[in-house]
C-alpha cells in the first residue's frame, strides 16, 4: 500500500483551474472564447470563468473548513466525509499506474508495476484535509470481475485515455461511459488525458471540440483535464478535482440542462437569506452582509469589498441590488456565479454552515431552537421556510 506524506504547503489549484473543461461551462448556452491548445502542454484558458473581480471583492480568504469547524459532530465544510475513494479505470497503456505513482511521489516513476496497490494521499495533501485512497485497476479480461467490484465501490471514477492514442479517447463514449451506466455506477466522473507530452504536435483538434458533445451526453462527467506524468503537469489537479467532485458535488446545486440553480438549492438559499435579513426589509444591508460573511468564512468584508460585491451583481442583475442592499435575486445570482466559476465549495460552505446536508435537507442540528428571548423577533416567513425545507 503506497502512502505518501509530503509535508508540503497547502496546494492551491487556482491557476491550473483554467486548464480544465468544467461541465457547467461546457454545457452553457453561450459560446465561450477558446484558445487553441498547444502540444507542448502550455496552460490553455479555454473559457472565461466569469467576473475575475468577484473573488477579489467577496473575501474568500477565510477557510471554509475553519469557518465550519465548530459544527457539532461533523465537519460541515466537507459534509462529514472521512475519506474519498477514487477508482482509476481506462484502456490498457493509457497511463493509469504512472499517473497514480506520479501523484503520490511527485516524481516520474521510471518503473511502475502493472497494477499498483491501493495508494493513499494524506489529509494534508489538499486544502479540504480529507484523505484520498486511489484504486488502480486493470482492463484485462481476466480481471473484469475485480474491476466491476471496484467501480461499484467508488466515490468517484477517473477515466483515462492516452493523448497520443486517439482511439482511446473514442473508447470513452463507445465503451467506458456506457459500461458505467450499464453497471449503474452513479458517481461523478473525471475524464483524464494522460501522456500529454507525447501528443502529436501536428494535431489540430482541440480538447474542447472533442469533449463538448461527450460531456453534453454524459452529464455525470464533472471535468475533463489533460496531464503528463513525465513533466508532472496537472497531475495533482486530477485528484484535486476528483476529491472536489465528491466533497462539493455539482448536481445538487445546479441543473446543467437549464443552466440554473436546482429548486432545492434555491429554496435553501432563500431560507438562508431570510435568516440573515434581520430587519426583514427584503435586502441585506452592509451590516447583515458582513455578519453573513463572518459566520460562513470567518473573515469580515471591508467596505470596498461590499461595494465591489454590489457592483458585480448590479452589472448583470439590475434588481439584485437596491437602496437597502443586496436583494434575494442578487444573493441567488452571487451563488450562480460561484458555481459557474467552478467554486462549488463556496456555496456548499454556506449551505453546510446553515445546517444543510449533502441532500440539501436540514440536519437536526441545523434547526434553531426557539427561545423566549427571541419571541419578540418572530418571523412567520422564516418559520415557513424552516418547515418547507425540512419536510
């Protein structure tokens, strides 16, 4: 059993996030601007991920994990999970074992066994501090039973193809994705192109062009990313996105077909808005917005940041801001933006901080206990949302 403890600084995926094809953006109705990918593995900014100023204006520097650590009995920032099981599958010679070994050792493995034993990435490997166990598999016919067993135990599946073997990319839709559906493996899928360093320099077809229709048909695909175990380019990103797909899933929050918030997510956010709107005037003023920020992210908003948040919303949603502050429409739009930018963990941190589980139902410990002192601030609208979202 491989176990690596790197003792390194917290890794931030911020820059390399632009080199992936996130599902929410691929399935959008607008046509994004795309840069031609290079064969040398340079970073490729396929899509504009929304207003770059948003994260600067909305202070997200406070760790969502830290912000939620006081929830009794559960780390609400990650839904209470104590581990993520990643199963790596794909055709033979697509680089599965080398990918795993490179991630675990941060070096290119010169000699790697055909199928690796279970490989552990420790809790401090990524910011969410949830350990990962990676299961290598064989596509050989004689190992089919073992492969099926592992796929059915997976929290997330990484499907590999080789960038220098176009046929293996075609096999994703002609075999692997259909096989996962046949087996009723209902978990997120990360599609990974390995051996990026070996891609034919004359290949002109972009990853976006190939994967857009595939990701539209197979909505269980969360992300498509290419990497190289030789250069280590984007190798850690593969397992970061795999972990993220489990801890902060897209499906409960966002309807890919309509490109809108899921009804249950919208209802939960409405309840949160009502709870934060202490003066019940239909808008979050500066004080209420700051209280919300501190509660969820342990970091206050500076006056300039509040102005920035309002400006970002008002540019796209006129009714998102009024003289009193940020309206419900604006609050919902902010979360739409976070999800559209691939920052699902931000919305999940808010939902979990206010007592919601992974199914977006209120946990018992998320229901506030009425007190005699609070009776003079009784709000029937809030009670309606409490009951409506619980049952």
